[in-house]
C-alpha cells in the first residue's frame, strides 16, 4: 500500500461526493482543471469517464464518485494526476483542500468494495475530523481500471521517429463516440435499408440487410466494440466493411469525412484489462477532434463476427457463380452553388479550404492563388466562378486533382456524400453533355452524361469530369478526350 499505515507521512486532502479523502503526496504528480469534454475511452467500465490529453500523453479519467458509490456531483471539479510505479491515471474530484502531515491508522474489517480501497484513515490536524486514505495499489489493481504506461508511450513515440507512413481513415459518429475506420476496410456507404431480425443471438449482431440482391450481416458498432448502446439506438447510415475478405455492415449516426494521417501521429491508448485490443490508438485531428482508430487485426480476432460475415459471404459466392462480373463505380457528390458529381478516383485528395494562401492576380478567370500541400504547390481555382457564379460565400473544401506533375485544387462549397454503384463491368456508357467544340469554355467541355447498369438497375448521372477540366486549364489549346474516365473508374 502506498503511504504505509502507522508511519508519519505527507498526504493530499481532497473532497469528492461530500466525503473527505487523502492520497500519499508522493504519488500526486500534478493537479489540473477538469476539461469541458473528454475523449471516449475504449470499452470503459462505468467509473471510467474518458480520456484527457496531458501534453503528449492520454490519461484515463476515473470517477471516484462512481467507484466509491458516493453521491454524484455536478459542480466544478479538478483532476488529480497520479504517477505510481510508472503508471499514470487521473482522478476526478470536487476540490483539493490541503497538504498535511499525519499518521494513518487502520480501520475495522469491512467487506464492501469501497472499504477495500480505503482501509485506513488519518486525522485532519486542523479540524480533528477523520479522513479516509485511498489505497493506490488497490485502486490500480481493480478490474477495468485503465492506466497509461510511461514506458509504453516513450517506446511508441521513439519507434516512429523518422519512419512515418501516411494512411487514410473514414471518420464516423456513433452516439457520443467518434471512430476512425481504416480506408482499406471501407467498401461503401449507404443509407441504412430495412433490417431483418437476427437469426442468432450474438452480442452486437443486429440483423441482416439486403444490398443489391445479396445479404449482409449488420452490427451495432457500440455493442460490437464492448460498449453499452443506448436503448433503441438506430443509426441513419450504413458502412460496409471487409475484414479477412468477408463483408459486413455497421450502422452509424453520421459519416463525417475521409482524412489522411501520419501513422506516427496515432497516440497510444491507456493500458486496459478489457481483453482484446480493438483499437490501434487515438487519431487526433486539428478541427474534428480525436477518434478511436479501429484495429482490423482486433476485429479479425472476433470469432462470432468473422463466422457470421463468412456465412453470408459463402452464400454470396454461390449466387455469383453464374453471374456476369460486376464492377464498383464510385462518385463524389458535392455542392458548388449547385449539386454536382465527379468520379471519385479522379480526386487526389479532399481537404479543408486553407485559411491562408498566396493570392493570384488573374481572379476573374477563376484562378485564386496557390498553397502548399506536403511540399507540393497546389493551384487554387474557384469552381463556382468557372460555372459562372459569383458569390461572397467562402469555399469550405478543396477537391485536389493531379494533372501530370501539377496539382490543381477546385474550391467548392462543401462535399455531400460518396456514392458507390455496383454494375456489370461492361455497362458503363459515357456521352457528351456540354459543348465539345474547340474554343468552348473548359467547364462546358468537361460535362458528361454517364449511364451505369442495365434494365431496371440502370442509373444515369450528370457528371463533371474534374480531371479533364484540370488538363484543359493547364493546357488550354489541347483537346481532351473523355476515354480516360473509363480507365480511371
């Protein structure tokens, strides 16, 4: 036990839930304000409130009221950061009162959980009242307690120095949790269709959905990842994932956006005694906050998930043996003072509009300026001006397109959604919609009418080919054919 009973020591006195407690001052690293919002902790017990950032570390925050069965408080609070045997944890308390010298004395036998955490008491020299001494060793030994290991964080950071790798992830919101799904796992995003009841009682398994004539298992990400999902929780969208080659779906409340990140920037999580590690770490973002990065390896170890997904995959393979090969055609829907669509694979990247950039002189023709993106220059073009629309509304996103060795960024109002269309691979038909005559405005020469699918499954889209537009803007005298669209799709 930290702070031996019967020996004089120095103790930090604090108040929580109307009770007064004490901690060995040797374990108190610092006292910090309680933040307005905490990052959701992975698979927490009820007494784990979340995670707080303390410089370069993420610390779990323990609610002592819930842990000690004390009355909950809603007023101001502070965090006591403990460091014990190179483990860090933060305790939420109402207020810190004083530091005193005292001799702790053991209490009588009591079988309650709270008594096991406070087996001794000391006397406040000012008031003469007893103060319970919190046993830090017993606290950190509890099932479900999460801590941050200093050695782990030090090793993780140094191991990535000079060896950064860029990856992509789709950020989604599930109730009050924000998840980052590695992009190589994501197959498509759809409005959630009708859900058929599950045929087997498995935690997190919600039922089955029909998607283009095939059945997919649908899971609740909260329950799948070990959280208590709110009663009646129903997501509005459905994200189709693939793990070990098996497809399944999860429902989410909102799809936020796709982001790029350096793998070295992923922050390690607190140590947990909750079994399999289903998260790689915390993915920070300057404007979107922190997200829990889901581990594909962790999902692959969930036997029930893989078994159910594999069952539907085998049924799908049998049904496809006599069918014509299909192909996936992805499109980005966006707004630029109107609704537009462009082939997703024509985009190098989608980024937020920078706050500052180097302005250009030729604004009337749409050129706005230039910016730097990871060491490369990007020429900014206001797509709305090319469309003949002058608006004082600032652009919020930039669609970056590569044109050989150049990068051109088309400024738009906002992105809307990504649409995936599965259809026979030979059903794609591209027709001109704008004016293809030499000398016509570049924006008119880049409008297409695209047909995908056959019969009742045929879908027609009015498409703006930004890659062709970028080539015309870079070399205005050269004709641009549209056959590259089919190759890039």
